[in-house]
C-alpha cells in the first residue's frame, strides 16, 4: 500500500493533522497489530506520535523523536477496511537496553511511546494489544526483563495486563510509574511482522 492521507476523523481540530473525514459512525472491521516494515507504516507511526505527544499532550515541542528511534523497533496498529490496511491508529516502540548502551545487560528490554489515536481508544483493545505484541516480540528475542515508564493515567491498564509497579518516577515534568511486565504472561511471538488481528468493538460503559 502506498502512503496516503489518513482517512478517518479526528476528534478535535487541533489534535491531529488534517485529513478527509468519513461519517462519525464509520468503524473499521478489524485492526492489524504488527511490526512496522513499510515506509507508510513508519511515517504513520511518526505522525501519530507527534499528534499525541506534541499536539495533544504537549509533552514535547515540535517532535518527540530521540536517539532511541535509530535502534528501536516500531509496532503499529493499522485500521483495516474490507481486508485492506487504511491508517495507522496506534503505535509503540521497543528496544534492548544493550543496543543503546553496550554496558547494559543483554536481555533487558524497554517499551516507550505508546500512542493511540483519540478516536480509537474505545475500540479494538488497540493499546492492550500493542503492549502484548511488544512484550511477546521481545520475549522471542531473548528478553528476560521488560520495563517501561508508564504515565499515571495508564497504570490501571498495565496492571490488568500483568505488569507490576516498581515505584514512582518523574519524566518530562510529569508523574510516571516505573513498571515491569510479568514475562510468563507473554509467550514468545517470533513473527511480529505478521502480528495479531484485533476485531473492532465498542468498549462497554
């Protein structure tokens, strides 16, 4: 698939880059959660991160990219319609600490930059499935520990997904929780480029 303008509606005019709007009731039939391997997938992930972390949350100014992006693996959630991929609506990155710093112990992995399009935070369990694939993929690559600094608002989600808190942290002036995944809850997934398929459904109130 060639890179194309995003096709789905944004919830707030200032939150995301402009794109063609479909009816508000439009919901993709499924989401593919996978490792980003195509240019349009990587570009979509970068744009979504800027929209969430810069425009929506104001954590960064202009761009959220850093040195880890040169070594990290990017996962994406792609909205599909009629079996065809249409738009990146979620992303997360993962990296092995030793790849960033040779003095670090091999097998220690980190997740970061988890972002989901605001219009899709109540359908498809996108965030949870991105977390699942990130840890399962790292487990298949030899991880014996997987960690993340989690924004306080997201801690309940991570706790439901078998993560434990290791204490509070402050990052970018905001409260976070230092957390670790229970690897036994995440069987190795050696084919992250194929990933998972998550059916669309509305979250119950």
